C-alpha cells in the first residue's frame, strides 16, 4: 500500500505544482493578473506551491526504500517525472485551448514511459 499512497501523493503534489508553475499564465490570459507585479505572481505561486510540498515531501518519505518504502531514489524521480508530464498534458489541453500535441511530443512521452520500465529492471 505504501507504493499506492506514494503515487497518489505524487499525483496530488504535481497537480498543485502545475497550477503553481503555469496557473498564473491562465490568470494573465483571463486578464485577472495582467497588472500584478512580478513579486505578486511569485507570492501567488508560492502559496500554491506550499500545498505541493505538503504532498511531495510525505510521498518521498513514504515511498523511499530507505524509510521502508518500495522505491529507490531513482525510481521515485522517474515516477514523479512521468506523473508531471501526464498532468501537464491534461492541464495544458484543458486550460489552454491553442495547445496541440505533435508526434514528437508523444515520442518524448513514450521515452519517459520507457524510462520507467528501464528504471525498474533489476
């Protein structure tokens, strides 16, 4: 179950991370934050990123084999990268209507999925 909870926490973490990193662009597009100073955008993103860390840190502690979890450090990182990519794709397709994915984007995704396969090989 530690592996399941780790992945669930990583998904939650990455949802917050994606909104912290890219949500302000949607706010700008919607003319909500057009006149905010850069420091305001940074503080806004930090407030969201706080919740990312509230999920990311426990996910890594729970999932790391050094703490009794099922994943090595490399496995945790590769899993996190694939989750990040999947969430980013869903986010960008949902919130940014002009975004399209080309064949090379899908090829890059396939390479990351293959990275998960290779990192779990013994």
